[in-house]
C-alpha cells in the first residue's frame, strides 16, 4: 500500500509539472543598451513595453527588460549569466554593440563578447535573436561596413534569429530622432516594434 501511495504521488507530481510547463508564459529577456532602456522618453513609451503589449494580444509571454543605458557588449557579457540563472528565459534578444562601435572598440572584442552571450544563452536552453546595429559612416567606411556585417555573420554561424537593423526606417531621419541624433523619439518606438516583431513571432512558434 505504501508503494502504491508513493507511485500515485510521483504520478501526480509528474502530471502537475507537465501542466505547469505547458501553461507557463514564454519569458523574453531583452539585453540591450539605451535604445531598449527608453533613454530620453518615458519607459512606458519604449519599444520593449509596446512590444509586450502587442504580443500579449495573442501570446502568453513575460517580458524581462534588462537593458541599461550606456551598456557595452563587455558589460552585457558580465551580467548575462546571473540573468539567465534568475529568469530562465525562453528567448534572449541581444541588442548590444552600438556603444562599442561609437567608442571605436575593436570589432574582434565585440564579436567575441556576442559569441559568448550566444553560447551562454543557448546552453541555458534559450532561443537567441540578434538585433543588428549600424554606426555612422564618419567612423570610416571599412569599420562601419565590417561592423554591420558582423551581426549577419554571427547569426548565420550560430543559426540565430536576426533583426537586420533595429533602427531600420528611423536612423538618419531627424524627425524621428532626439536632438543627440542617436536615440529615437517616442514617436519612433512603434516603428522599432515593427522591425522586431517578425523575429519574435517566429521564435514563439511551437
């Protein structure tokens, strides 16, 4: 009789865990810089919050925005392991590298940092999406072209999702940029959502 009770208990525990796993919301971790942290605007108007609201119309998701203004790929690499352990995300969006580029840091450093974050995320069981970035041509066409190509190369190498350019249709348009010419206005945030949404939806498919 005691063995039967143990068997029933284990069976109920298994069934409960399966049900919970099926009903748990998909966790999306955003690892970004000021572009995702809502610099210069109300955070509620930022693209991450708008994306969350849009996704919740059709998906059971939980958004975790771990973006920090001024963040570099080195900072993101250092913070990511603890975030993966704490939140156990299903999807990790890596929106980093812009500050590396603006500081003229070696592209090999950026590549290595992003690769480490991709590896860590995949090891934790998460689907990875890279948010491609670009820097102004005044940094030199060779550097800016290689910077842009780096994201494509990493996405192909690691078979990750890729948002070709987070600020597609926004960058370079003064009416959509804040006075610093770097950060998008509140009005531009919905356009960022449009750039991000297809890859997120693809990653959410069973």
